[in-house]
């Protein structure tokens, strides 16, 4: 039996797709939201660290699974090796209803206004495709606000002189600092820095029918047991479904966007929950499958006018993949600094984001989420014994006496750091798999080292008796912060979509996820992906009113 | 299931799904008379116990052996780590032979400090390689080391960390009873940007 034609197919029920589905469904379009994963709950996973989305030696609890999904990764010697979702070289992002917004740490950052015009600010950077966004911070500001109010953000920018300009306050008050935060706040002030509470997509008070946070130790990497953490799965997706205009189809893997000989998308092919190939037609298609999987799907959607994949005649789909060059330091303290008040991360400084002389970019510095016992077993100064009595002593002595300060260094986009589809290897369904290659720009390493110094300085001022740094290397596999593979831009020669996420080459295919980012900011990207969801979704709804995309 | 010809992939899926895992344990048990274990043999467990006890030794808290780390590893070899089975079988055998060649005794029978010295050499790559096939002694040791950390510090649902012993050792409430583990009101204090604590 043929599937009923819909106005819009939205592929991927994560941050971008969840929001777009809601925007379109409430505007009256018939929407199919299609997701390769399924619903997850805290009860299914509990507080099991070994299958969380943070440390996943056994499996990625929130998907993707190892039985259907694999990729090829560079072996560093010119060859390729097969990797599975719970290998670090795979670069996983959760595959479920809500995707990363189920299991993330929920930091709710707006990018800095400067992030939208980096090339203007810093000039061209050799070896990088750095460019300005085709939209400004001011244009995106109302959409940031919409994300903050519809999903729910707790924050207070009073003490942050570098906060991106906002028209209205956060909808909920900020979280208090845990004991790490209190210690770090005093030290930061002594150093002349400007500490403030991290804005969080997490309820500090009851909001939108969901309760306040109970401050679990297991937050990042886990679902929330009380739904205090906002994801698309407990906010906008239920709203979309309630309209009656949106169907959510889970456990369905999209293999291809069907593009006809006139260069229009006519729908998709996908494998349903029983692994049976199905066709679904639509008036338009929105791809929100994450930077790597969105690029993969476009590259796998070959047609007579687009033999290199949908929207890829200029060869830019899959290029410029970015993540964050995480950097920072650990400090050991003489006294206990741990109070078991989750999620741990609570305090930040913006002083090193675009504010270091002669330095391009930068990043926010925050205290880390709680390091769980297994994760902590690998956190040691270099040269430490990794087993035996010394290792166990360290674990006992320092679990409650250490603080980590880390930050996401903004990566310079590199054209040859990219997602391709493998010419040979196929996944469980026979769909060509992702392969990722390329190296970070030298600037990322330089800034990473500098920021690690700042983190170490902060910890020393806070009274750390021993400190050590962790700095980024050249190799990386973009995972939960992946972005940049379908860059938006005004010039069709050097970008994949226009400023509204619409493919330059195929006007009824849109992208709405981190793929659009021209750069990835010095912050966790979730709120920006959500804001772009509102931006793209709102624009599609407007266009629909006029032409019905015919 | 109607289709009887499983592909290997489906087989693995089933195994990781748990149904066939029981079947395999049963088969293994039948072939080798009575075994408490799913994949490893009794003698292998004896050796593995001695190794995991070195990796996480007993002090004022129990070590890897008491915490059932070997059980954790055995359980994973039957499920998530099915692709490590051969590595364990060959690696443990090669390790045992090498130690006997060096010390004329089984590893388990050596004094604790001598065992430590052997593993230190193995970790550092300074270890006779003649009995080893596809895997290096150092790589084998690192695999057991990592799996031991998982078994000792991870959730007991996977067969290790008996009685949440590592959580007890670290002073963490266990199990983490949702919403019930808050003994002071620190976490409920409101953030006040103008408070003394917040620097003004």
C-alpha cells in the first residue's frame, strides 16, 4: 500500500528537525517526521555509565546501534578502517527521538555576534575556508529567544559583560553554583574575570508543564528521569504531534531523496521498521540528520542533473566539517570540592572568546560535568600509573577533590576536513556509509593551548595543589558537536544552501541542523541549531503560504 | 522466527539481544561439563582473577577479584565483546605459557610483587613474544586493564562492581535514588547575582 502523500518530510527528529516539524505542522502543512531511532526513557537506561552517551564502552545507549551502523575512518596511514558507533573514531551523535537533546548536558549558548562575521573581523585565514554567515546575530536573535522560551532556558546574564545582546530576560532564573562553582567564582573574580552561571535548557523552576531539575549526578549522557531537561522530544515534537498534522515514523532509515529529471525533489526512499524499502512522496524535504548523516544522504541522492549528489554540483556537500577542539585543565585540591550536586557544570567565563589580543576565535571556559567513576579512572596527569595500588589510591583520594575546567575552542573550517560516502562499504541496509577524513587547522591547536593555560591559571588561583592540562591534537572525529557540511551562504559557488537553508540547486530541499553552520562558535551548538530550526522552519512556512512550493 | 538461515550479522544481533546468549552458555556448559561461566573456562578465570586483582588490588577496600571483575569480562565476552573472544582465549594461553617459561610456575602461584613485575614488563612491551599470535602482549594487557576498570567502576548491572563497592569506596551514594539523595539544601539555593557569595 502506498504511503499517503504529505506536504513536507522532515528527516531526523533531533534539535533541528523537531523544531522544523513543529513550525510546519502548526502552520498547517501535513508533515512526516521520520527518525531512524526510537523513543528512549531514563527508566530503560538508568544511571549505567557504560552504556551512556558520554562514555560508551559497551554501546551508545541512545543510539546509533552497532548492529546496523558503521563507518570508515582514516587509519592515519592512507588506509581506512571500519569503525562502530561506540568507537571514538566513529563520531557518534545520538540516534533517537530528540537525538542529542535527550542525553546532552543542555548548555544553552547563543553564539557571539562576532561569530556571524568572523572573516570581516579577522580577515582571511590561510588554510581555512573561514567566511561570514549570510545572516547576522541580530537577525537570528528573535529565533534564539523563541528557542529559549518554547523549550525553556534557565540563566542570568547580569554578571557577564560579554553576553550576546538580548531583548528579553531568560524565561527561568539561573541555577545556583555547586561547591566547585563557588570555589571557582571567587578565584575568577580575583583574576579579574567575569564568572556567571551557565545558561541551561533545564528547568530551574517548573516550566511548561515539566518539573524543576532535581540535580542528578547522571545528567550529561543520560535521559532526564523527571523531564526537567528540555529536548525536542518533550517540548516541540509533542506540540507538533498534537496538531494532528504531523506523523512521527520511528525506526525508519532514509536511504535517498528522490530527485526527478527536472531537478525537483519528489520524496524519499526509506527502510521501514521491518527493513522493507518504502517510498514516500512529498512537496518538499527537510534534512536534519546531523552534519555527517545529512551530508551522507545528499551525497547518496544521485540523479541525472546531480550526478554527484543532491545540491552537490559544486562539490561543497560534506566539506568543512567542524566540531570543537576541547581544551582545558584538571586541578587537585587539598580539601573536598565535590558535593554531588549535578549536573556539575554550572559556571563559565566569556573572557577568552574573541577577547585575546592577536588571537583568532577562542572559546568559553566552564567547569566540567560530573566525571563518573569509570570516566575518572582514565583522568590522570601524564606519566601516572594506570593500574595497581597507585591508580586505586589516586581514585580514592582525588575523586572528590578534583575540578576540571574545559572549553570548546572554535575550530577554523578546513575544506579537506570532510564527510564523503565510501565507494565500497555499505551499512546493514546496503546504503553507502560515511567516511570522515582530514585534520584540524593549526590555529585550533594554538588557541587550545592558550585556553588550557587560562584554565590552569584559574584552577591554581582557586587553590589547586596540582594541575595538568589537556590540549587538542590535529586529529579529531567530529561527534556530538559536528557541523558545517552544508554551509549556508550567498555565493552558490562556495556554499550549499542560501541563508534560509534552502539548497541553491534544488529549491524544495532544505537543511536544518548543524550542517548549516558557517562556523561552530566557541560554544556548545545546541541552542544555535534550535534557533536555526525556527529560522528555516518559519521561512518554509512563509514560502508555503505563497506558492505551496509548486 | 520463520527464516532459519541467519546471517552472521543477525546472529550477532540475536546474541546481543540476549536470547541466544542463554543458548550459547548452555552449549558451552554441556561441552565442558559443568561451568559457572559463559565463555571462559574455570582455569582461565583463575588466571584472570589474578590479573584483575593486580590491576585493582585489595587494600582497605576489596579488589578486582572480589568485585567480580572476571565475571564482568566473561559476561561481556558472551554479549558486547563477542569479537574479543579469540583475543582472550589466545592471549590468556600465551600469557600462561610465557610465565611458565620465565618462572617455571603458573602466574597465580607467584608472590604478588613478582606478578606485578611481570605485568609491568608486559605493559612496557618488554615481554617474550613467541607464543603470541595476532595480538601483542602490551595490547592484550591494555585491553584487560580497560575492561577491568569498566568492571570495577561501571554499573553492577553488567556483572562487576559487586555491591556497588567502588561507589562505596569513592563515597558516592548508591544506588543513586532519584530525588532522595539530597541531605542539605545547598542545591536548592537560588542564584543571586548580587549576593556576597557571588562576589558583590
